[in-house]
């Protein structure tokens, strides 16, 4: 679709407008993808450390009861 639009350009102004639209669309897609990847990574990290965190809580509780 973008190639067809590029072929139909008749002035430098149209070229720069289209180039700006394409850049903006690609930037928005990159931000969305990065956000999605960050969210998935945080979920993975939380799930990976959940057993360790629960064990630490149990150990802390035992030490506080013993003291």
C-alpha cells in the first residue's frame, strides 16, 4: 500500500507528508510492541520469583516466631 502511495506522489510536499505518516505509524507500532514485550517479561519474572518469594516469607515468619 505504501509503495503505491509513493508511486502516486507528485510533489516533494506529498513525499514528506507520506514519509511522516509512515514514520509515525512505525513508531507507534514499535512502542506498542515494546510495551507488550515489557509486560510479558514482567509477568515472567514475577512468576519465576514467586516460589522464591514465598519461601523467603515462610523463612522470615519462622525466624520472627522463634525470636
